[in-house]
C-alpha cells in the first residue's frame, strides 16, 4: 500500500527528474508538505467532531458536514496519489 509519505517522495523524485531545480534528495516541496499537513488536520478535526457527536457535545448536522468535507479531501488525496504513482511508473518505464 502506498502511503502519503511514499507518494510525496515519489512526487519529489519525479519532479527532480523533470526539473533539476526541484527539491533535493529526501526533501518534499513545501506546497506538498502543506497539503499533507492540511489533510491530516482535516482528518483529526473529523475525528474530534465524530467523538463530540457520540458524547452529545456536537450536533449531528456538524458530523454530516465534517464527514462530507473529509470524504472530498480523501478522494482528492487518492486522485493525487494515483497521478503521482502513474508518473513514477512512467519514469520507471523510460529507457536508461
């Protein structure tokens, strides 16, 4: 299974291969790191909302809204991961 960090590293590798001024070995672009941090924060907020709803401290409407936002974010991250994996596989198919 490909994790977000593996996808970010694959993205960085692909970017270095196409743009020499990209991140150096072992680094991820700041934009990608920020996107991953925002995604993580959104998932944590959804978890807090779910917990608050189960304990009666939040409204069910808030939970539904939080879950919808989380689902959209997850679908976006999966689509980006798929594109990164596709680009990485294309690089692997390039003749040396």
